[in-house]
């Protein structure tokens, strides 16, 4: 990747999925400088609210682990400086991580970001590189061209075949529709 300014890759672990009320319990970053050097950070953060068991079960961070950690306000200025004048990257970051990070800074009275930057959401980029159009997903999983696309019966047969291929490829043949639904909702 040809970078024109430093770039910070980041990921958050949180108390839940509601950007308006949930809080950060951990932030991990990799900052790449123009000379190619990198710096990694991982910070536990006391969210000052209970970490629900469901969240702890996912990321492994408990209330006891963050009891003596700094709260977000205590690290906000140094964290802002760390990100300042950098591009920002993450996975699904445009829809979740970045809005939550912005909300945490806002709670501290800090506008974030205040500089011109580029946002690299690796999930969005993946979706551009590997189309999610039915015919192209069908080809990727089955190796066959989808004949008669946009005919409802052909499309739904292809959809069924894709799901069967996904389950087989990923060793998930025993999943129930309920388990798939929960996985897709981020609850598993």
C-alpha cells in the first residue's frame, strides 16, 4: 500500500452494539508511518458501566479486568494525538468502530476527527473486490455460471445452493436456521 500520511488500523471491543450508549473496553491499534515502521498498542479501558456477560463471553474482557484501567476520558487527549493527522482503517469500521470512537470522544468534549483523512474500511473494500451479486457469489461457490439470473426460481435455487456450499465449505452442516440467524445478527 502506498501511504501518503501515517495510517492507524484500529479495532474496538465494547460493552455492546449500540453506538449511542455502549462504551469501549479495549482498543488495539497498528500505526504505520511513512517510513514503513509500525507501532502497536492495546489499551484496556474502564467503561464505567457494567460489561454485560454476553459481551464478556465474546471478547473475554471482564469487569474485574478493567476495574483499575483508565476510563476513556483519561486517555482521550493522548489517543486523539496518536490518531491526529493520520488516515484511519479497520474492518467494518465505517459502520461501527469509527462511529463509536467518535461518540466516546464526543462524550469527552472532543471533536474527532478534525483533520482531512481517508477512511479505509477493509470489509467495504472486500465487498468491492469480491462482488456480492448473486451470479458472482454463485460462481465463486459452485464454479458454475448462473443461467437465467433475475428469474425468481433460478435466483432462489442458486441462493439455496450457495447456502449449502457455504455450510459444507466451512464445516457448518449441522447449523440450524436459528443459529445462522443469531450469527448474522452478531450475537454469536
